[in-house]
C-alpha cells in the first residue's frame, strides 16, 4: 500500500492551544508523499498576527503551497482537493470566528462545510481547537463561540474518517484507524 493510499480522506485533529495539533497535521501531510497545500484561515489584521503567519510559513518550508482563505472554506476544499495533493486546513477555530464576525448563518456554514467534505477529491486534514474543556465564559459572545465551536467539532468529527485529539504533543486516536 502506498503512503498516499494510507491517508484518510478526511481527518480532524483537535487539541488545545499549543498542544501540537498543527505539527501533527503537517507531519502527516508530509509523510503522505502527496503535494502539501496549506489552507490558512487566519487574517493578518495586526502586527502580532502578521508575525505569527510569517513564522508558520517559514516553518512549513518551500514544498508547501499556501492558500489564504478566511471565509469560503467549503469552496476552497471543493476546488483544491484532488489526486496528488493533501490539504491541511489551519484552523477551523479561526474560520468560525471569521464567519461569526461576518454575521452569517454559522449553522448553515457548518452544514455547507460538512457537505463539502463529503465531496472532496483527495485527503484533507483539518485542525481545530477544543475550547469546551474549561470554565464557562463570562460573556454572551464568548459562550456563543464556545457552543458553536463544540457544534462545529462534533459535525466535522461525524463526517471524518479519522479524529485525533492532541494533548501535550501526544496524539490520542478517537475515531478511525
């Protein structure tokens, strides 16, 4: 079996901040033997975020093609997946906040993303934060975000072939082989 054949079509990698989830996703993409494509959902709206984005680009190296798409994630997945490529989406959490601030129907956006994952033409590894393990946020916007993030993670996990939770750099397989 080739390395590419061993890559699940859809993998969700969950974890807390700086848990190692992106490193795991990148390593799996690079080990696949496929051309790696980063789908970055962050928007460089301040100097700190610009510096983070630059550091992440430098870490990936020249083999990676980068697509910056903070909003139309379903469209990018349908256009960009295909034979010979593996996409890493980093991350669903920023995508969700982008969609919330755009004041769209986020539940419909989540369903559109899940539907698009059912139609992808090649492997996709999605990175997402698990934000529901801490205290209940004190304000309504933060509670809404936490609740929507939980719904997003559950919905994507339902359509994923493999789900991995990362804590302290250690992966724990939740679903799949």
